[in-house]
């Protein structure tokens, strides 16, 4: 038997509770793992509060991310005792996930835990931080280098935003954070933001081309914010789009692309190929200051995850929530 957070939906409605489950109920996959830590990403928050149809099969053990130890494996790359990190692949949506003391996962999904990180640190990074790294890699692939100019990070006090600021500042960029939380300004400056702007400046409909400011942008927000960020990006600049905290829409025009040669780079973490994941985790190990990471983290126990998810959805969380399994 093992302890897990179980999400159920039936005629009696939606329920989320920590319960004991039999290992025989775990879905088929070639590696049995013991997650030591998991985390709450935005999508986990939606699942745990039943706010959006993230969960596709019921009942579901949520938990998109996990880090811990391999217990059993019939996959050639993994043996008992190996340390792993897992992000995405529909886990916690269609396949039972890591908010549990046991999970069966595919060996092809797992990445070796970098020696630089404990399972707790890897989950402090989580999908949010790994996505931030994917955004930085996308900006670099399109030519961003220290000295290129100011880099805007939207959704700044969230998980993606926090890690993106820490990474970009450490790499030598001048980072401007856009946030809706005035009380987070000190936190964002500690992470490395050179300046903080009110996200309201970007939140409403704007002109298709505006004064050129950003050499690059990491956008976790979408909608008018992304449209304005594109309209303010300098000639030849690049914008990495990964999120939709403001909205799924993109009320923009082709003007930034055809008149300023701006590149819009899409970033997906869920189905990213293993080689790219390994590159992202290796870069996180070398480029992220573990001391700064600690300033972003709030830790909860498994039975505190649902309440923390409620706070995440209410926009009351700064940085990242790790869940001790
Ligand atoms: P968080 O909830 O941690 O952070 C989101 C942040 O966005 C908030 O902290 C807030 O920052 C800002 N925000 C919230 N609501 C609004 C709004 N209405 N308008 C403008 N800004 C808002 O989420 P994550 O950082 O984990 O994820 C950010 C986004 O990225 C989500 O949409 C998520 O689904 C997406 N995502 C996508 C991935 C991918 O693979 N493409 C992977 C991971 C996440 P502040 O208060 O500082 O303004």
C-alpha cells in the first residue's frame, strides 16, 4: 500500500483526498519509482481545484512532476537506486502522477537527476523552471546574448517568471519584470530584476507597433500582454511564448514580424524531446543559483497540497510550491 492524493469525479461530484492505494492499481509502465518530492504547477492547480478539464481519466493521481528514486525497472537505462526527475508527458492528466509515494512511469520519460540538485531542489524548479530554461534556450537559439539589451519577463512573480528572471540575470542580461504584485518588487529584485513594471502597462489593447524597447521577452501571460510585448520588441528581437495566465488569445497583427523581423518562438514543455530536456536540466544545473532557488520555495506536505492549489489559483502564491511526499 502507498499514500497518494486521489482525485475522483462521479455522481457525488468532485473530491480530492489523501488515501492509501494498493500498488496493483498503478498503471502499466516499465519503471516503478518513489517520488520524494513533487510540486504544484499552474496545471496541477487547475486539476486539484477542478477548475479546468486537465484530468482526462478518473480517478486520477495528480502530480505532473516528481523527483526521487527508481525502485524497479525493466527499461535498459534505469536500475534500482537511480535518481530521476520527471516533467510532463501527460502525467497527472491521463496517467497517474507523482503526488504519491509510488508511481509507474515510462523510462523514456525520465531524466537523470543532475548531481547539482536534491529531489527537493529539482521540484522547486519543476515544470515551471524547466519551461523557463526552455524559453531561455529558445531566445539564445535566436541570437540573444549578454549585451543584446533589456529582456522583459511577464508573469514575473509566478513559477516560470521567477526562474526566468534568476537565469537571465545570472547569464548577464538586464531583466525587466512585469508583475501585478507591488509587494513582490523586493523579491523580484533579489532574483535579479533590474527594474519592475506594473503588469497593467501591458494588459490592455495597444497599438500594433509601439516604441521599441525589448531585445527579448519571456512571456507566461499571453493575450494583450503578449501582443504588447511583440509590439515593443526591438528590430530583430525574439519573444518566447509559453503561457496563458491572462488568456489564450493573441490579439496582435503581423506588423512586428514583417516590419521589425521579430521572431515569436513557441515553447512547450510537455512533449519536448528527451535530448532537449537533458540539455535544459544540464543548463539549469550550471546556470541557476541554488541559494536564489531557495528564496522562491514554499514547502507543503501531501495533505496540504489541495489548500496550496487553491491559493495558487487565487494568485496568492509567490514563486514555487514543493510538495513533500
Ligand atoms: P503561476 O501561477 O506560478 O504564475 C503565473 C503568474 O502570471 C502569476 O504569478 C502572475 O504574476 C501572472 N498572472 C496571473 N494572472 C494574470 C493575469 N490575469 N494577467 C496577467 N498576469 C497574470 O504559473 P506558472 O508560472 O507555473 O505558469 C505560467 C503560465 O505558463 C501558465 O499559463 C501555465 O499554464 C504556462 N505554462 C506552460 C508550459 C508550457 O509547456 N508551455 C509549462 C509551464 C507553465 P504577477 O502577479 O507577478 O503578475
